[in-house]
C-alpha cells in the first residue's frame, strides 16, 4: 500500500544507496544549464548590441531567432532532465544493471523522451482548451468584471487561477507513475498509471510535496551558509573598505563564487533527482505490488 512515509523513504533510500550517482546527475544538469545559458546569452547580446541606440524598431527576424533559441534551450534541457530521471528510476528499480551512475542512451531513454513529448503536447493542448473554455464561461457569467476590486485580485480571478493550476496538478500526480512504469515494463505505459493511482491522489501529492519541501529547506540552508559570511563582511566594513574588498577579490572572488554556487546547485539538483526518482519508484512499486524479486524475474 502506498503511503506518504513510503514515498519519502524511497527518496532517501536512493540518495543513501547512490550518493555519487546523484552528484553526477546534478553536475550534468548544472553543466547542461550553464552551456545552454551561455549559448543563449550570445544571441541576446548580439540583439542588444545591434539595436543599441537605434531609433527604428528592432529587427523582427532577429527577435524571433532569439526567442526560438531560448525555447530550444529549454526543450533540450528538459530532454537532459528526462535522461537523468531515467537514470534515477533505473537505479531505483533495476539496481542490478551496471553502468556509470546508471546513465545510458538506449531504448529506455527513447521511450521516456517519447512519453515526455506526448505529455508536453497534451499539456499544451489542455492549456489552450482551458483558456478558451474559461474565457467563454467566465465571460458569459460576467465574472471578468470581478477580476479586480480596487487594484486587488477579486473572487473571479482567484477562482480562475485555482482552476488553471488545480487540473494540471491533479493530472500530473495521477499520471506521474507512467514514467516509472515505462522503465519497469520497458514500454510506454499511460493507462495503467491512471488506473493504479485511483484513490491515491492525496497520499502521492503529500509524499511529493514533503520531498520537495525538504529540497527547498536544503537549498535555503546551503545558500545561507555561503551568502551570509560574505554579507557579514560587507556589512562590517565601511563603504571604502567594502569597495576595496570587492576590488581586491573581483577576479578570484568571482571565479570562486561561481564554482561554489555551481557545486551547491549540482548537489541540490542531484538530491532533487534522487528524491523524486526514488519517491516515484517507491510509490509505483507499492501501487503495483512488485518486489525486488518480481522485478528480477521480469528482467531475467
């Protein structure tokens, strides 16, 4: 039976068993993010320099190219995330398979990317349909007039935002086991995920929520531990001393700060991946009733 405690335990168990693999996942994610941001900053700087001081309107073609590259970056980053999630689920569900940090580029990854694309397309269509339906319904009921009252959000606005976020959240939680089932069954599985999670929404939502709140707390603690010493030095110094401190460390200080924050984000990304993959794997195994012995026989 799936429980909140079981989901949380699954996240911690994967991190406990594969800490180095989690760190590798985090480093790959941070490296991919940094490379993508750098690649995206180049056209943005070119766009800014080309239009600096220009009186005419910016070139629409260059503007569209910049946004196209931005969307391409986010798409490729999501593909990297799917590959890393596959590695995490493989480490949790098929630990007997040996590979570096459970990373591979094979049919598992191809199926998971296909599943992600199906969900991405379905999510886009859903948001479009919801926007049209809510526009018609709220307009017919005259609720757009109550969207704001005295500059503050009104009841109509709050209701619309709740509906917009509630349905995708509900579907995300109900269909989340599809990724773990796809790794377990070695085929794309969607319907079984919906069937298995029937009546278990709040338990699964609670487990995922607690795991991600823990990640947020870890992030705040690490960020405070790194930022607070610098802030205390800056506050303790007079304005002239603070300027000298900044000028004296402008080279090595910036490089060291980038490395420290990069390591922090890599650790956080690895912990987040391990927590979510381990928790999702534990929830899915509880829902299906599969044990380690069952999985071993399945993939023998």
